[in-house]
C-alpha cells in the first residue's frame, strides 16, 4: 500500500484531501509524459473504473470524458461531462492495479481508448495539479486508501433513508399538504416531500412565496408532526432586486463574484438576473451558510442545493450576441449553415464557456478566473451550507445534497445524479454509476427515480423502484410538463406494486443504514463491481449486477418487457424473490450462469455465500419503525457473520463511538447450526432462517 | 387465413394496398370502439410487433407511438415518431395472433400499455381510415398475408448489396476521388460513395456545383470504371431562385404546394427558401420524376431522397414569430419561464405543426391540407423518382431509398433508418428495428453504420460493422463536424478489423442476395424475431438475437466493452466464429442458454439446425465477385436444403421468372451424408463441410 504525490504547476487548494502527502520528485510511474499529456498503454485485460458521476459503463473504456461540472438534463451516452467532476480512476489489470487522482480545480480530459483504442491519456487543461498514484494489493484496498486520503463521507439523518417524494413543483401549500395526505390515506410510507423552486418568492433564496404558501411555518410543523419533512431547494444565484436583503447584504459586503471590470457579475438563472455568491471566498461562504437559518427556524431539517455548476441560462452579453445574430438574419434567406448558426446562438446561450471565462473569484485575497476553478463552485456552496448548518446546530445531522460536486464535497453532503430522463437507459446508467460514485466518496446518492424529464411508464417506474429501494437516497422526482410520477399516478395495479416496494424499502432500512454507516466509518464502498470481491474473468466483465453492502448482490431488470434475465454467480448464492415484505421466497443457485424469470411485479436479489440479510418492518416513516422483530435470512455453508450497526439517527454521537451493535454469527456444525448473538442491541425477537445446500432449512427464534 | 376491411369516415387513397378487399359492415373484432378510440385488452403474454421504423424494442409494449413522419436526429427512447410512419402491428398472444393495419394518411396514436399497462388503444387523428384485421395460424402467415395486401417490395441492383461509404460531405471532386483512391489503394472493397448536399450548386436539386466538382461527369465515369458508383442526394424542396429552371417550370405549371392564399408555399430547408413539389399530384410527380434524368445522363445509377417528411427548418411566419418574441424579450429580465419561452421559439421553429397546417396539396383536383396527408409526402416523392427512373430506363434497376416513408412506398424504394447517432443504444435500436421494418415491407434497409451524428469510437464502429455486414443496406455515414468514420479513420488495428469485416460482407453477398430476392418474391421477411420460428416462452422474449434469412440466427454484441454475451438457443445450432473470410471456426452448441466469449475483433452467428450457409469470395466490388468456389457449411441432423437464388443483378428479368437456382440437399444417412445438387447455376466448385452432432465433420468437394 502506498500513495505517491507528484505536483505540476501552481497548485490551488481544492479542499479535496485531508492528509498531507509529501511530494515526490521523480518520474510519475506508469505514465509517459509528453506535451502536458500523460499517457498509459492499456492492456487488453485492463478495466478502468472511477470518474464518479458520468455516462456509460462501470468500466469507462471506450470514451473521452471531461471532468467539468455541467448542467445537461438531456444526457445520452455521447456526453463527456455531467454534474459532478470526479477525477479518480482505478486501472485494474490482471497483474497490477492502481488508482490515479488528479487534484485540480478545472477541466481534465480522460481519453480512455477513444482516440486510440489501447491508450489512456489524461490532459489537465490548466496544467496545475497534484497527481496521486495509489497502489495496493487489491481494489478494496486501493479504494479505501483513496477514501482515507479524501476524508470520511457525509452522514445524513436516518430519516433520509426513507422514501422521498418530489416534483417540480408541488407549487402551493394546498398541493403539498394534499400529496402528504394522499400518502397517509393510502398508507404508503413516506419521510420527505420536496419543495422545488415555486415555494420561493420570485425564486429568491431564503424567501417564501406567501401567496402560494400562506401558512408556510404551520405547514412545516403540521407535516413534520405527521412524520413528513419538507425539503426546500436552494439556488446558487441570488436575485438582483432592490430591497431583497440577501442581494443587498451581498453587495454591501462584496460577497459576489465579479466581472472583469470589478462589478458583481450578472448571470441569469431562475429569477432572471442574479449574482453568484463567491463560495470560494471563506467570508462569503460563512455568510451564505448562515442564511439557511431562515428556513431551519421554520422547522426545516434538510436542503438540496441546485444549479451550482453553476448553471447559467444566459448572460447579458450572450443574449445580446444572439440578438445581434437575429438582427443580421432578418430579411435574409437563411440556408442550412446560416440557419443553424442562428439556432445555435440560442441553443448555446446556456452554460457557455465565454461566460465561465468572464467572472472572477476572490479566493481569500487571490483573484482567480472562474473557469480555472470551475469544479469547486458547487462543492463550496455545499460546504457553505454544511458549515452554516453546523454553526446553527452543531449536534444535529441535516439532510443536505447537491447537484454539482467535486471530490472533497462528499464530506459535506451527498449528491443526486442530476437531471435525468425517464428512459430505461437512464435506469441502467443509475445502476452502473453507483460503484463509481462510491469510489469517489459519494455514498449518500441516488438518481431521480422514474426520471426527471420525459414521461415515465408504469413498467419503468416499477423496475426503477426495484433498484432504488437499495440506494441510500431514494427519491422520486419529475419535471413540470411531464406525467405525474407519484406511486399512485399509474393506476391501481401499479400503485399496489409500488406501495409494496416502498414498504420493502422500509424493511431494508436496518441493513441499508448499517451498511451505510459502516462504509462511512471504515472508508469502504457500499456498491461494488463484482471484481472487487471475485477474481474470475466473468466477474470482471459483468456490469448489470453489483454488490451492495456486505451481504447482497443486486441483479435488477433494466430492460423493457424483460420478464427475466441472465444472472452470473461467481459462487453459490441464495436468491431472494420478493414482491413485498410479505411475499418473499428463496432458493439456492449454484455458481455459474442462470436465466431466471422475473415478472414485472417481482424482483430478485442474492445473498452471498456465508452472508445474511436482515429485514425489519415497514412503518409510516423511518422514525416509526420499531423493529421489535427482525427477520434474518442466512445462507451458510461454513460460517456467516453479520454486524448490525444502529444509532439514534440524528445526533453526531457516532463520531464519539456511541452507537449500537449486534453481532450475529452462524456456524455450520456437523449436526446443526450454532448461533452466537451478542452486542448492545436489545429487546428484539430474531426470526432466523438458515439455508444451506444439502440441508433442510432451519428456522430459529432468538430473543435478545 | 383472412383479411377483413372496415372503413371509417372519408377515405383518402394512400397508395398502400394493391388488393381490393371488400368492406365489412359489422363490428371490428377484438376491439372496443369508443369516442373514436379503438381499444384492446392486452393479456400478459401478448407481444405487440410492428410499427416499422420506431424506437424501443421489437415488442412495442410500454410506450405511446405516433405514426407521423418526423425529422429528429436526436432520437432517444422517449421519441414517439421517427422518419417513417408504418401503421401495421401484430398482436401475438398465446392462443390467438392477428395483424392490424390502419390505412390512413396522417397521424395515428398507438398507446401500447403507456396510459394503462394492459390496454392497447389506437386513435386516428383525422378519423378517416381503413382498418384491416389480418388473421392467420402463425406469425409468418399473418406477415405474408399483409405483404400480399400491400404489394411486393422494391428490388435494388445487386451492386447495392456492396459496401457503401458516405459522409456529409465529401465536398469536392478531389475529396470524392481521394476517398475512392484510398479504398482501392488499401484493397478495401467498396461499391458506392455518396454525394451529400454539397455536390449541388447552392443546394438546388438537379444542379452541379461545378466550382467544387469541375469535371463531375468525368468523375462519375472514371469512378464507375473503377467499380465505384456515386450516389447523389435529392432534397424534397426546390430553391426559389429566378433563372433556376426547376423552380421556374414548377411555378409555371403550378406544381408546388400552395399556401392558404393560393400562392406557392414557402418553407426553408438547405438552400434557404424553397417550394415543395406537390408529390401528391400525379402531374407534378411525373414532372419531378423525370428530372432525375439530369443525373442519370451523367452516369448516375442511384439516389437517396432526403428531407421528405418534409423537414422544414423554418417558415417565414415561424421565424417572424420568433423574432417578435426576441423583440418582446429585449431589455427584459427573463426568468426561467420567459427565458425558456424565448429559447423554445427557436428550438421549435423546425417541423412545426403550424407550418404543416398551413399548406395544401392538389390531389388530382381535390385540395387537401398537408397535415391531413402528411405521411404520404415522402412516399410520393420516392414514387415520383421510381416512376421517373422507370420512364428513363424501364429495364434497369436503380438504387433508390428514402428517409421518410409510409406503407406502400416499399414498392418503389428502400429506406435508411434516418439520422441516427454514434451510440451503442442506436446500434441496439438498429438490430431491434430490422424485423419490424421487414414486417412493414421494407426489406432494403439498414442504419447509418457507426452513427450519423456524434463521434464514433473504434469499438462501436467494429461492433456495428459486425451487424451491418448482414443488412441489405450497408452504408457508413457521418455528419459534418463529427469524427471521420471511414474504415481507415480509427488507426491501423481497427482498419484491419474493419477491412476483414467488409470482405466478409462480400463473402455473404450470395446468401444475402438470395435471401433478399426470395423474400421479395415470396412476400417473406428476412429478419425475424425468434418467435416467428420457435414457440417456446424464451423465444418470445429474446430481443437481442434475430433470425436472418432461412439459415441464420444473429447474436451481435451491442454492449460496450462486452467481450462475450449470453445466447439462447431454442434448438441445437452451429456457431460460426469469424474474424474474416479466412479466419472462421465453428462449433455445435446445444439447445439452451450459453455464455460465449467474443473478443472485439471477432463475431459470432449461428446456423440453425438442418440449415446451411454459403460463403463466397471477396472482391473489389460486387460486380467483380466471380465465386468460382462457394464454401458451404451445413449443420445437418436429418436433412438440410438450401435454395440459392441468383440473377443478373441489374435487369428486371426476374419478374418474368428469369433467374438462376441452385438446390442443395444434404441428407444424413445411416453411414454417410447424401448430397444432391441441382439447378441452373453452373461452373462452380462447392466446398461442402457438414457438421453433425456425434459425427466427425465431413468435407466434400463438388463440381457443378
């Protein structure tokens, strides 16, 4: 195990690492350096993991990626960048594996067999960066070592593992209350409802539109009493409007990003013209972070930070350029090329590089062009929020996640995977993205289940739910103008299926939460490619099956009209087939390839050999789960051990080692199974089912 | 077997059927009719095939489709319409299967389990249509019966089964000659090079840009002598320009579509402002068709008709509306909703329904609004071309294919599957679209191999080639501004692989051509879902394997970094593994599921039980193939028969039964295999390899 750091150019602190590694002076191993491009000859067997939030497979070979936080809701396989910029990769060969982390604040190109099929090349735009080479004997070790370098992942409150319902927008108090009422009336568990942009007065951060939300504070209180938390959105830009305190204060104190003349830079986002708080400035960050108190004081316990790539709809300059092209086009006969130029003038207005090159940050005294530190913006907005919330209530965990991110931000909050679409491909992308996000430190994450843009179908919703019930962030979100996506929006038959799935999620909470917390504490990853645990050739190749936590292998159906799928088992495993918490069956499958039928209303997953899964109960929300009984299903050929973690779910006491544990050990003896249980989790009935090849199933009840 | 016709509203002749079916007066079977919507309760096991050119799977369940010819190069799964409008579906249940054809000239909605998961509903916008219900005892019968109704498919010249190279654009004579030279220099077989829009003078149909192509006629001649045909593009719109003969003639004769004031309708496409020839008017059609002579006289033997949905970049009216929104937006603070409205004004300029509602056709005396007959436009443009070419040389086959189409146009030409993108998903879509296109009569078809838009990667190109070598139209096409896609554009290693694949294609020509011609003559389909031949449950479900012709099952790799795939065999089959014509191996696999490794440079396909495949030789182009030897690989458990069809490849004599045949019969006897060969194909050496389970391979040489 070793980490080596190499430094190039002038280093800007990206707030990504928490460990000081001494700088090496020699050659960078593995890579050839030429004209500021690092290149590496890929062998046929090499897999390339990492890059966190990005398109395509778990193995990133065969495309050119750019780390550059980008707002792009219509992303297909041909995009190079998504919302996050996560410059960590692992090259996993037959004989050697190592990690590479490029610590730099702006664009990095990773050409992974795009230009030349066997060449990986890395090009850092500004050529100022730290390069870390991380070596280890296996993938888990390399990943862990990297995570130790970048620091422990964010921990949300336990209720953030419940089901979350969102839409752009539940636009009025009446609508929000109505959505909550429907869930309760239909006995569908739920923990959060989201407030998208319309809760604000003219899209101004830290304001309330009291016309649509006349009793905002009371609504927050009433719903929280009913077990539903409201999660408002926060924009990266602050509206320019006289009399708006946040605008005026920011101007007065000089907390906004500046243009080249030294005036606050004007971009337009939701409210029209805005200034961007200079999140790279520590004073501005402190100031903005404290603003969250406005909502915390109203009873709000969680936030999502949006548009913080930052997305820019347009700038005055860009718009005027487009208007000019309109003037020049008038009364002309526009042919294909001139017409496309006109159209592109409007298509290209948003998130243009010329805008990113025309504003500046004051990084505590140092003036830096935005483009040169682009990837740190969303990161530092969320850092501002986290530090602000910490200053408001240092003992309490808040729910906090962001759209844009870079490595290091995982210490402050989670991310959702940005504005996706109701496509089967995007469900597939969600599955494949999870391990790479985890490797980059993002454990609290998940996709907009069902897809944000586009119209979802009942079958896609069902299959997506069947995957999202396993992801830490399980949020259903959809855009204005698209079909409604609540679990009751697709007719009775689908409602029943989706309700069963949400209930199943609540039953999984003990396991998910336990695995999550252990992954944070131990710098492990929760979602792993098979190759992290199995060495055979096929395990290196499989991308539509992933390991989840210590015990499970997930095998979601991600194809429309798929009523079954192929499953590869690198060892004997126990298949669980379920429709809901009350409809579960299991069967042992042997190592090898299988085709397994899986009807729409059911899903399958696997318990690995000598592992076990715990299922609790459903309840109206996470807080109401009592779990007086836990159902344990174990597949034991020799010995299975599970360590269940639990804590109060809301404080930070776990940091001081204050949490509960339950250690369950099941050993296959000659005649029977020996079960040893200990730990400080008490007052529960454990219903243990032990399955073993060649033995009859054993059912035991244990009281602790 | 039966076809029933039901009629609703006022029928417009769509030129789709060639058989008169008497109208029924009773209730439409199967369907419930309510408020002009036909609905059908889908059973769990029902598959829904058809809809020709469209997104998603072979089985169309789970989406809402609209038959409405649409220009949309960025099509993902969430599109409802592509370039063709093919209103034929087959519902394939466990106990009953039937076909439904909606014969109508404008929009039809097929909601196939989108709104309600178990309901298929059909809504015809104009409510004027013939509905055909086609019943039969199996899928092949239903498909064949429908094809008999709509008439025999177009037959291209045999050279159109060679490799074809295209790009928007090889913009100069020098460039076109250079591309040809490179193919010859590198000994890569090729039959056609395409001329995209830049060969024309200011994008005017039936003109030559002599600045870029100073010796156009000589170039056509020289290249044809070198075995390479040039295939120019033809636009659906004619430039408005004084002195341009096509423009002036059309105006004089009144052959253009009119606006509501009775003036020629002005739309803008490649050349800027154009008029659309009124292809629905028989005189205009005749006139336009004869214009192809301009190019035929220069030695041109084939054409692609483009933009004939018709695509409209903008209309004066639309552009002025957008300009007005610009005026109103100026000096305003545009928030999210007003900014999106501005952007949408430009995004929505092209192919707007308001434009389609503002021009008119004169259908031989009857004035009809374009939107009401929208889907007939491209169809009739290609009919114009076909009839024109027929009048120029009635004995010769021309290559002719179109972007837009509706049912009936398959008698005049082929289609390519429109402007796609360099995405693995689009390769997958290509595979799944083939059977549905075939069911709708389109046999001469294929996708832009490698993808038109976007940047292709060497591995995608390779895997796409491995599929396209089996499709009748095998064209590599790419857009301006994207990475070059010629087989030599991806480096030496890829060039070698791609060259081998093109050579393999030429080796397949005898089989492909034979299967093509038999499919045309017998109204069969060439690309079939497995369920057309196998009745088991899994064969009904598999979508990434398709049958091709009488003998083969294709199992392409359509996943990036896939170094193998699962294959389902409904019966024992013989796997062929190949890198090129000179690197072929085979192995029998048993009925059932298999995981098979397939490295990037190789591909696999299967010979069905008691079937055989013929492989010829490669040559610089189709015409140069001598095939003095044919290699036959047969998998014989009882008896295999193959009937090879061949003809002169250029005349229409086959219509009079003038063609060659070779019948090869291999019977497994007790001791040995008996081979009977007869027919009028002579002077060949047949190298026959017979594989049979439990026997040693038998190799025999036959001289005929």
